[in-house]
């Protein structure tokens, strides 16, 4: 038996934020990030729409990028004090991810992170509150997924939480919020969305229900991402929906080793953070080459290529042209195609790569990748990405 879970309601389109006027409840806590939602007037709108229908509101502000355990605990405490029956999380992936974890600790104060990290082992949520997610970036799709990533900075661990209990009840995908993104964020989050869709399509857990969502998302990214990057707001709107479709696919089909590798390299080097979407964009063409040694995966990559209008004589040619298309997107948006070009120091790379490769193999996303990998091969793959060497193993 399989399960396919999405939010019960998804509001989208111009002024979708006004859907809040149809929500029933008494008290809403609004979880926010760094302040851009306030600056652009969206917080005022949310508060006034909720107040209009008699819902009392309280803000929980300042969730940092890569939200910490401390922030989650502070938020859960604020929720226990205020006792909301609605949690409204608005902004990029971080405030929404943090709010999902706060929700669990609000409803179950005695639970620990260690207990929550076993996938699909959450206690039954919705005992106290329902969850509304309103994304302002077009990539993570956390508004429709069963995932949240929380960082324990003291232990240096990222807790990937995965459970359909934290799939939001309502997602509001309003394109006006995505208009506030700077171009670089459009590029990185857009490539994250493309990676979600491609990895979900070739995942060992892909299904008849996830495939069409993934293909449509890829089609939208292929046609709209560079336009959105250039400031075309109609394309930006389509991308906001496309990334959401990708999220619906990967929340139910899971991901692959591009994500494993991005997770374990994000904060690994002293030269600075490798943004999640940028890491995915760099690694994706190499991983496609690696995975395409498995015939079934190669055929699925060829399916993707065909679906976006690529023509070729053989499966191999389809796969190569799909990889070239991804590199073309990267080049257009100024995303490097090697770790060396990104600025990782060779000595540091050599020093750390064994541990990184081992960690990446152990990542939660590795299990659904269409081709198995061991630490030694993972190291070889990373080495290809560092120098820009063609993957031939
Ligand atoms: Fe991602």
C-alpha cells in the first residue's frame, strides 16, 4: 500500500492571501523570518484579514535562515503561552520549516528531537492547532511537503524531520509574495525546484501519482525560470506554482543523492556556505550522468528530455542533452558548474572529502536514489564535480 498526502486546501493566484478571510478559528500565531514580509506589507494584510473574521493574532518574528533548535523551542513556548488553534507560517523555507517543528513541540512538549528524526514516527498532530503555510520563495515547497530541516548548532547536526503529520493543512501560494525575491534567490530556489522534480521523477519511490506533477514542474522551470530571473513577473508567478507542483511530487516520491550531497556540503567549507539550491544546480548534471548507468533511470531522464521538447537519436543522447540544458540554465544565471569555480580551496576539499562522502551516503535522501552508491564512489563523484571531470563510472 502507498500513501499520497497533500494539504487539504491550496489557494493560489492573485490575491490568494485573501483566503485567510475564509479561515475558521480563534487565535493565530504568525511565524515569520527576517522582516521582509513585514517590510512589503504582507504581515499587515495577514493580520487584518484574520482580525476581520474575529481571529486574534500574535507574531513570532525573527526565525533565522537554517532555523535552530533554540528558535524552535522558543516558538513552541510562545505557542504554549498564547494557545493558538491556528499556526500561520509565512516567508521562505526557514520560518515555515521552523513553525512545523514548533507545532510538534507545542502539541507534545515532552517529545525530543531524537524521537522525531525517525522518519514517519511523529505523534498525531492537530490536537491543538491547524497549520497554514504561505511561501514567499519559489523553491523549497515546504508549504506542501512533509519535511522540515532544523539545525542543532551545538552538536553541528541537521535534523531532517519527515512525517505526513507536518504536511500543512492549507497552503496559500500567492504570486505577489514571490515578486519580492532578488534575482539570485530566484536562480537558486528555481534550480532547487528543478532538482526536486527531476529527483522525484527518477526516484525509486516515484508513482503514477507523482510523475505528472514532476513532469509539469520541469516543463514550467524549463520555460519560465530564466524569464523570472530576468524580472518577468508572469513567469515568476508560473514558477511559484511550478515549484509547488515539484513539492507535491517529491513530498510523496522523495529525492536522491543530489540532495544528499547538497545537505552535507552546505556548511562544510571555511570559504562560506554553499546555498542549497546552488549546490543542487552544480551537482545535478553530474549525478544524472552517474545515475544514467542504470538503464531504467536513463530512460526516465530521456522521458524528461522528450517532455520538454528535446529531440535525439538515442537514450544516451537524450540524457546528454538534458544535462546540457541544465548547464545552460546555470550559465545563464551565473551559477558555477564546478566546486573549484565556486571557490572551494583544493587543499581543504582534499582534506574533508572522505568524511563528506561518507556523510552524504548516509543522508536520508540516498535511499530513494535510482543507483546505489558507496563512500569511495561518492568521493569520486565529488572529485569530478570539483574539477569538472566527466563522470565515466
Ligand atoms: Fe531542496
